[in-house]
C-alpha cells in the first residue's frame, strides 16, 4: 500500500467514525485512545458489558461502510 492509499484509508475511517451516533462514536474514540472497557464504563456510568455491546455495534456499522 502506498502512502497516498494509506492516507485515503485513514480519511475514510475518520469520516466513517464521525458519522457514528454520538453514543457509539464516544466509545470508539475512547477505546482507540487505549482506555479499557472497564475504564470507559466508569467514565460514562455504563456497565463494562454495555460498553462491549456498543463497541461491537460500532465496529459492525464501520465494517458495513468501509
């Protein structure tokens, strides 16, 4: 993959994440910054299981558009 292709893929991913609903986008971004599901849950007042479900839903939506 060339540098140009990588940049285009990065832009596509950023745009796709940006289109996610707020409740899913927030979880994906925190996860990408290295926070654990437990840490995200603590910050958002949601169970770890709930965070896992949101991540799964977000990743499934991203797979559909990428």
